């Protein structure tokens, strides 16, 4: 009897647009890592810390190279099979740290292109919806393929309480939505790589991912 084919393990680079210690958005990334470990085989979450990146300045590019922190960041982006962006909304738009990271990764050669991605956010009254749509606009130029559903706009300060004092996600409904988002992202990433998608990933969650 032939051996079963090895399961594809996708590397998911997860980036928080907030640098605050008890950030709810970073808490969403921790929750994603826990969910993958517990219930989504074949998906490995790598939290990519962007706090050490300098502000984008092309004067820092010398002889075609980048500062060490930028080189390390770009290597992690290149190694990823897909991306998860968790970002607050700052003044109706993308947070400064996340935009800076997107820009550094886009410096030639673009590190983001032709990979699947998902966006979620924890913020004030809008739940971060406007920041998400701006991230999508940036992603068009970067050739990132976003899943369209489910959408997660977490109103962090509206009852019931979504996060504890350390920024950890404690809301079961949001956790379930995040699980469905990760399955949708996994399915799209596998499709982009031309690999098979099982029923739980592709159509067992009531919605199929679309490329935007």
C-alpha cells in the first residue's frame, strides 16, 4: 500500500499593526495561533514583530541592501505562504507601524506578491472597518489576494467584553469567527499553490473564499 501524501503545512505570517503591550490586535494574533494549534492542522502561525523596523527611508538602502532589521523582516515575509493582518484604525485609516511594514516589504523586489491574506481588526466604534478597506487598497498594488469573507470588525470596547486586561481574546463568538476566517484563508492559500483543499477547508464552513 502506498504511503499517504504528506500534509501541506502552510506558514502564516501574522502581523499586528499595534505596538502596545496589551494590544487587542496582537491578542487576535495570539488567538489565531492557539486556534491553529488546537483545531486547524496544516497551518502554522508565525507572529512577525514589526516594532524594530525603522521608518521607511530609502537613504538606508546601501548597495541594494537593507538595514538588518528590514532584511530579517523581508526574509520572514518571503518565507510565508499567506498573511494575517490585525490592525487598529487610526484616524479612519491604517496604523502607522503597519503601513511602514507594508512599504518596507514592497521595496523592489516586492516580497508580498501572489499570496493569500486575511484582515481582522479590533478598534473603536467602527471595529476597524475603514482601516481594513485601506489595507485592501494597498494590497491591490502589492498583488496580495485577500479573502472576502468572513469579515471580522471587533468593537473592542462594546459589551460583551471581548478581551481581558492583557489583550487576550476571551469572546467565544469572535473566536469562532476567527476559526472560520483561518479555514477560508487556508483554502485560498492552497488553491493559489495548486494544492488540494479538503471539504472542511473549502466548503464545510458555509462560504468559499474569493480572490480580490
